[in-house]
């Protein structure tokens, strides 16, 4: 295995397929990818209730 593949615990073929948008990484692989790139897209996620309040979305249809 090569460097990145070894760090992520995947095959060269898997990494190549991701890069070519043939396949997406599995949820099991996501934490390793996040650690590797140093960015967590879920870190700033707020609860749906908070996002709803900030968007002024009615709570019930027709409200």
C-alpha cells in the first residue's frame, strides 16, 4: 500500500475511484479522511431547531 491508502486503511483502487467520482467513501472511512485533511465539515453543525429559528421558517403549514 502507498502512503495515503495506508493512513486511510483503503486500497489504491478505492482511493482512485473516489478521486474519479466513481464511488464515495464509506461512513466508516470518514473519520480517517477528516483527520487526514484536518477539516471537519460537521464541527460547526447546529441543531435543526436552531437553524429553523434563524431561518424564520413557520412551525406549521399555513402559520
